[in-house]
C-alpha cells in the first residue's frame, strides 16, 4: 500500500455496474478513482447521477475522451453496451490502457458465434488479444492480459457450477439444462414495462426460453473444459428481487454410481485456492441472500434420489461476482495483488 | 340458483388455504358457508383469525365435531396436515359427508409410495374410494366421487405442463427435470426462519433438491398418462413473493423434428373445454402475476434453439388453482354445476 | 337480476384502473361490459393489453368514438388523465351517457383551486353538474347524479379517516398532518425511474412533500364537513409494494379529555350503514394487506399517551376503494342497486 | 495501522446487529475480531449461525464468560435484550472492558422514565457512567466514555432530523409528530406472525401508535437540545422491506416566515464536520435505498405550501447507522480514530 495506487477510470459508470465499480474502487487499498465517464450524463454531478455517491464523490461525470482518459488513468473499466464497447475499448487500447471490458464484445473465441448472436463485430482483429475473465478458470492467462473480457452474471454462475462436473467427465455432454433465476437489476437501469415495479413484484416468469445469447457463451467455456462439444438448454427467469442470480443446473451422470459427495469433492478440488468460491456441504442449498453485496459464489450439489439426475446450484450477486467485483478480481490477478484485495467484505446479511 | 344451496364446512379453515376457501365459498352462487372449523383456534372469532373476514363473516371458529358438521353441512373441505386429515376425512365419510381433502393422504394409488414419503397411513382401506382431483385429467371419474384427493400446487403446475407431452409420447420418459418456483405462502401460516421476512425477501434458494415428496406424486400421474414409468428430477425453490408457482420443465424430444408449435397444439387439444386452462401462443411466457388470485393456469412451450430440449412452463396461483380453487372446481364437477362456477373472476392484475 | 343489465364502457381501460374496472364489471350481477376504449392501444386485442383478461375477454380495444359508445353503452367509466378526461366526459354527456369520471377534472367546487393545481379547465361550465363520488359522505346527492367525480386513493383514505373527527369538532382545524403511504401501482402503468423495480424495491421515500395536489382536495371535503376552513400538511410516500394506501393522520384534540374510544364511536356513528367501512376496535391498527383486492376501508384510532395527539389511520386498496371499486359503488347508488353489489368479495389475504 | 489493533468481542453476536458488527469489525483497519458470543448458539460454528460468514469466519460461537472475554478482548459490543444487557455490561465493566451497549439499558438519564417503559433496572448505579452514543450530538463526551449507550434506529433517525429545528428554536415544542417507517429487520431475528413473509410483504401497518417506548427516548434528547420539555407523537410503521428507516417529522414553525431553506441551513451548520450526515438540497427527499448498507444519514427539509407545517425527513440503514455502524462510530471517537474509519463505504445501490 506504500506503492503508488493504480488510477482507474470507469467508462459507462452511471448504470448499476458503474455504481458498484465506484463502490469497489473506493474500497480497494491499491486503486484510486480517476474519473467516471458517461456520455449521456456528461456534465451532471456524480452525486445527481449516482445517489449512493452523494456527499462522497465530488465532481462531474466526464465525456468519453480517450486522450484525457489515457492521461488520467492507468486502467479502464468499460461498462458499455456491446458494439459501443468494442469501439471504446479499441480507442483505449491504442493509447496503451489496460482494459477490463464488461460487455460481450471480447468474450467469444469464435467470431461467427459472436456475430450470430450480437451482429457485426466492430473490431474483430482484437478478439485474439482478449482473455476471458473468469478468474477461477483462466487465472494464469490473466496474469499478463491487457484486455480482459469480464463475463456477466449468467455465464459466471452457470459455468462455475457445472465446471467441476464437465471437467472431470462426471456428467454426459448432452441433456444439460440450466434454469437461471435473476434479480431485476440484471436488466439494468433503463426503464421498461418488464422492469416496472407493479408488473415485476409478486410475479416470476421465464424470458427468451432456449434462445438467450448467454447460452452459447456458457457452452464455449464448458466445451473447452470438457474437451468435447457441450450443448445446454438455457432458460433465464426474472424474479421479484433486486440482486442475485441462482443457477440450478440439471445433468445426467455418466456413471450411475455418481453421488453428490463426489461432485462436492470435485468442486473443492477445482476451486482450491480460489478465495471467492465457497463449496457448501452436502444437504445445504445456496441462497442469493447469503452472498448479497459480496464477490463470493456459493456452490451446492445434490442428486435426485430416484432418477439419478445431478443438480448443481450456484448463487452470486449479479452486480458483484457477476460484474463489478469480477472485474476487480481480474485486475487483482493482472497486477499481482492478492486475488481478494478489496473484495473480502462479508455479504450484507440480511 | 333457485335450488337450495349446498352447505359447506371448512375443516382446518384458519390457514391460508382456509382463508381462500372462505373467500371462494362466499363468492360461489350455489354454496353456503356452514362453518369454519379449526381446533387450535376454536372459540376465537373468525374476524380475529382471518383478517380478511373482519366485518364480513360473523361468529366463531368451531371445534372439530363430526356429528355437528354432518348436521350443518352437505360437504366438507378438509385442509389439515397429512395423517390428521385422513382421520378427520374418515370420520366425516362415515357420516355420509362428501369430502374434498386437500392433504396428501388420498392422492396415492400405491400405499407403499405414500408410506415411503409420509409414514404409516391411518386409514389405508379408504384409498380406493378416492379420486385424484386434477379436474383436467380426471373429469369423468370426479362426477360421482364422494372422496376427492385435491392435489397441491407443485403437482398441479408440473403435471398440467407435462401432460400433453407425455400423453402424446412427444418426449422421452427419462431425463425430465422440473424446476419449480414457489411463493412463500406455499409454506403455510406457521412461522419459521425459512419464511421470516428478513431472511426471505431479496433471496432465492432451492430446498430438498431431488428429495421432495411431490416428486413421486407427479410421477404417478405422468406415468399413468404415458403408460410407461416416468422418473423426474424435481427441485422446488422458494421465491420472495407471497403467491404463485412457476414450473419450468425440461424434457428431451423423442423425435428431433419436434417443435414448440406441436407442443402447443397438443396442449390445446388436451385442454379443449377446460375453462381454467389458457395455452399461450408461441413466444409467450407464463407469468404468475397474470393469474394471481384466479383459478387459471397459463401454459407456455418453447424449445431450445440448438440442443432441442423442450421447455414446458406453467403458472398458477398456489392458493387457488393449487389448493382452494381446485377444490371448488372438483365440487362443481361433482355436483354438476358449471365447471367454472364461482371461479371465473379475473386475476387481480397487477 | 332478471332486469336488463346496464351496459358499461370503460374509457381509458388499458391502465391499472381500467384492468380493475374490467374485473369488477365482469363480476357485477347487473353490469355488462360493452367495450374497452383506449386510443393508444386501439386495434390491439384486449388479451395483449390486459394480461389478466387473456383467454377471457375477447375482442379488441376500441378507439374513442362518442357516438359508437353512446349506442353500445348506458354508462361510461372514464379513466383518463386530467384535461383529456374533461373533454371526453363532455362529449359523452352531450350524448346522454351517465359518466363516472376517475380524473380530477370535476372534483373541485372552486374552479380557481382546480386551475391553480391542474391548469386551465377545458369545460368549466360542467363543474356544477358533478357530484363528488365519495359515497360515504355524498350518498344522497349521488342518487340522481349523471356526472360523478370519483375521488382517488389519497383523498379517499385521508378524508374517510379524518371525517368523523372534523365533523364532530373533536380536533382543531389547524395543525393536521396526513402522512400517506402508497403502493407503486398508484403511479400508474407508465414507466419511469421512480417506479423502476431496482430503484423502488427495498426503499421508501416521500415525494412532493407539502406540495401535492391531493392536499387541496382533502381540504375541500374536510372544510365542508367542519364548516370552517381546514388546512392540512399532506406528505405522500412511495412504498415497495404494488397495492395499498395507508394514511396516518395526526391532529390535536379540542378538548384534552378526548380519547381513542370517543373517536371510534364517532366513526362508527358516521359510517353506520356503510357496507365498505370497517372501524377497528381500540388497539387494532389497519393493514393494507387486510383489504387487498377488496372495496373495504379499515379505520383505526389511537391517541398518543403523553401529548394527546390523535392518530387516525385508514387502509384501502388504491385500485379498488381508491379507484375502480369506488366508481362501481357510486354506480350502485345511482342505479338503486345494493351499495355493495359486486363489491362484497373478501380481500385476497395473504 | 502500524499500532496494535483493538481486539473486539461481540456479545449477542448472532442476530442481525451481530452479523453487521462482524462485517464492520472485519472491515475496520484498526479492529480485530476476538470472539462472537451468544449463549443460545454457543458451540455451533459461526458459519452455521451467520450465513454471510461461511467460508470466512472460522471457529465457534462462544458462551458468555466475562473472564475469558476480558482476557481476549479490549472492548465489547453488547447486542443483548434489555435487562440481560445491563447485567452483562456490568460484568464486563467490572473487568475493565470498554463497552458499547446497543440495548436501551443505559440510554435514559432519568431512571423513572426507564422503569416506566422497561421495568426494573438491574444496575441503576451504572446509569451515570454512560454516555448517549449519538455521536453528532455527544461527540465531546464520548471521547473518554467507557460505557456508551448506543441509540437504536428510531431515535437516531428522528432525533437527527429534528435536532437542528429544536436546537435553534425554529419550531414549537408541542404538536410535533414523528411518522417512522421501518424495514422488517428492525424487529430482529426472532420469528413471529408479524414478521412472517406472507403477512408482511405487500402490506403496511402502524403498530403501538402513540405508545412505543422509543418516544420518550427521542423526547429526552430533543428536550435537552431545546432547553424546554418537548413532547412528540411517535408512530412506528412496518414496511415490506428488510432494511431502512425513514422518519417523516411534522412540526409547527415558531415564526410564520420560516422556510425549508432556513431549516437546511440550520442542519448544515449543526452537522458541519460530521462525516456520516448528508443534508440534501431543497426539493430533494431522502430515500432509504440511497443509504442501504452504509453508515450515512440523509436529511431533507420541506414546508407545506399552504399551512406552513415544517416537514423534516431522515433516512438511515437501521442495522448500520441505527445499530452496528453507530457503535463503531462511537468507538472511533473514543479511541481517537478518524470518526469515519471503517465506515466510509458507499451504500450498495441499488
């Protein structure tokens, strides 16, 4: 902490992920908040845009000016919509900034998959430069990554739950279903009927069942781990709560003698040394309330008594381990800090 | 409506299902509320026990006295815990009452399955007398049933969603997973940490994953429809809302050419003439908010774009179509009333 | 019920109040739904606009055409924004329709007060024709009213709580404060940051403290009852729930010997014969959950032990007794039906 | 931070305030968690009792043994029920521990007032030793206090909002009403119908209107500041959210020319140098969501346009500034740390 702090800019810092990045950067022992950038809000005071910053963070939201950012900051977090993000990232990389990008733009190894789900990629030539920022599975590559594609909430929760099973060949590669349950903040700060309080409270519904673009991202990571192609049915749901993702994953065992205890053992082995992962004991079920506000993921494993189906469950805070906290965790690995630096706070329970 | 009304007693009428039964009996054109019975609250005023009845329903909660009930009433709804219910039902049947039982005691054809999950059955000799009260699948048998085993919220939602698929052999009998999401009222009126507001709001968790006793009940009905044994993985979840069940069911198609449209067609065919069922168009997803307070079930079908997995979804109000409303629907069929009598009110949206 | 039903059109029927009007008209023994009118949604199916009507209400939303409405319907409920409502009401009145208007346009006796808070009135000449539709206080005038100005949720809850106190001169006319707490549905179906789930759940805030336009409306009614001018401080709050208004009113006793028991007695006397009002016993506190979905108002009275301040509390469902239900109640009085016809259903508790 | 950390024990550390104390002690640069004490849970692992501590805080909950505590720790936070707390505090003070007590036992200067509301005091002789732990109003006395009576959520929110007004004689001492709105966590971890999810979500109600024991505590502090006796009507309400207190206070101006701007000025003057207080600009209303998880209080002032009533509003997180955070803030002052040490984190918004 006696060394000079890393100066960080938050581009697209006026949404929910931005608010969490501000919170986490300010709480980090080795980071310094350089500026908050947001074109639509540029010129407004930070306090008026981020109510949690009122009385604490002075100054105004800045417009996106790559040269100014390069001068003020060492690293940038980019929390922009896809395509817009790729362009901003490219401009910052050209000026030598290390970038932690929270969009989907650099998450796919295969350009064709990206373009099938997101449309034309603005800077495909930079894809090869990026490292997928799921620290638990890409720790070594991240140590010298200058462009990190930080995964979002659904892929983080789903992949971490299933990784120990597919990596060890415990479950069959086909017939995997992921039933994901998300708090409303995952839909962002933009208003819509789908996130209007009166039409969201006291109700639950699936959306884009079997056709959500996080499906192929989860498949990319699981296939890589398994060494064979994995196809999943991915169905996201919107729940009447602000924060949290619970992923409940169903898979068929390769060997009928597989037990929940063996799955737990595999998870503990894979995540040994990972400060953000807690693998629960048999019989315990993860609860998103237990990780609210923290960068932790709680994993649990069960098995259907009669049919043998394996049930892998994970709970995260979508804005922390599913977004802002994960970006900080990547930065910690990249800069050689303790992986949990600034991220060790307990969840706010209840 | 000019004929003499049917007099109904509600045994165990002081919980949430009881409160809904009172509401629905009072709103029914051919029913008259005879009494509300509840041993623990006997002697208290109904108004003090059921706040929604304050200023409306006079009198006190009655103790359970089978002779008195037989004198005052023509039918009884029984909303007691299992085992206790079987004994009360038996006492009422001996006195000639028609009984709509909302416990699990008479839902299983196979005594061994019941006893494996619920313990010793107090009156196994009456099992054969009972008809399973899922009207949409047992309508004809219910017309002369004097003991109806009304199914609860999870089996109702899950079975109605999957029935068209298994009955028509559209999906494979193994590898079916049911991810069920319930509002907290499903856990009843008894207080516990698991239903304490501060530990329930803003969180979601599974419980008894793969080991919940509604699994075998769903299997019984699906196996009967399919003509072959069906095994499912059943995982219930508790959500931060009071009412509603959403069941999201995952199954593998027998034929790779199966489409969501074909599933919708099968559902519309099976539920033709069923006033409580609405099968949504392709692309629509059921929402528990859309059926809150009503006896309707909304069904939707989708298919995973890439792997082919079929996704069957259903939304109900757990206290209405999953309990009190379903009991009234059974009574309507038994007494030859219009199946939707007293149950046609729109959901209270929002 | 053997006589010909009254045909009702719902103008502005695609918002939350409209959805409740549809529900209540369909449940009313003497009403028939003629059409649902809504310019912005005209041509869409009712099912697509009102999800609770899916599978139940056929047909499309109609455009606003006064001649067509006059032909199809006997009465119109108008649930439009102010100013727009006055014009529509006027067009319907010219064609002889009886109109129950849910806007503010005809609620004020004094045009100057209206215009100070809402801007220029489009048809001031009709003000004198209207009767204020708070049945409990204007029952006799409503019996032959052809234009009823149905009050909204805040004035209904606040006025009914304070009326017994000011009418009987039990409290002083100055220094009255009304702290009103509203569910989010009171803000309507239009989306905004202020009603976005993530910024509304888990938070509470006042808005327009001391400057909300329902203040002068409450004062009009209380002053009329008191016979002297009454000024109140009115502060509305937004709460993380969909439905319900709780008004907590603070007033100073004229005579230091005033007790809560005397307030309760005054309320029971004033509301004798009012089927929608329940005055709770001393020591009980109204809860919005106890009236959710019903047309009832629960009133409670307490007194500060030490300082003598009287606390008058009332709970209603803002969309029912605070809007759609109250309009039906006015219609019942106007047409000589039982005042509670179609409105007697119990609250959906929980 | 180079000096030896202060070792802290948390007595009664297994409730919600205890969980927050654990979170804040672990995040504090100069504190070290010595032990968590809780008789009912003694012997269980901390992880099983506090789910947010799972995987982070090792070891078991300890029984209450004053000698052991005195050996392990320098200070104790006491979060026990009243009367029980007084005895534990006394035992710890006898062993030289500095104690931050979160019960009501040492908050009253006047023993008679305490005993009128709480019953017989177990150790009245220690009352004079205690300092009331509302830092903003007792900062100087706290610098050498060895027994601090940390106030709870209602008195903190209410007193801080009204203090600038009564201290400066801006409002009249009689006719003040405090309408306080609390999240359910304020009722603690013990289960009851009043905090059961299904009977709490989607509803709001007052409780103990005008007869809550926090009334006299607020009066004590306001009277001290005003120099004349102040009587308030205090009405607490339970809201469907987990955390947060919003106090809306109504008072009559002494001088009819008083404005909201003058109130804001008085608040800014009084709280200058107080790192936990943010006084909002005119027209802004505090929102509990904006301070969730933080130790900040947001204050806002408005005035009724017509009658002149002053409206003072404050928002806090009941478990932080209303309990655990305030205790840490007292400790910071007592030990000469920066007043905001360990408490500067932004709220978790949304």
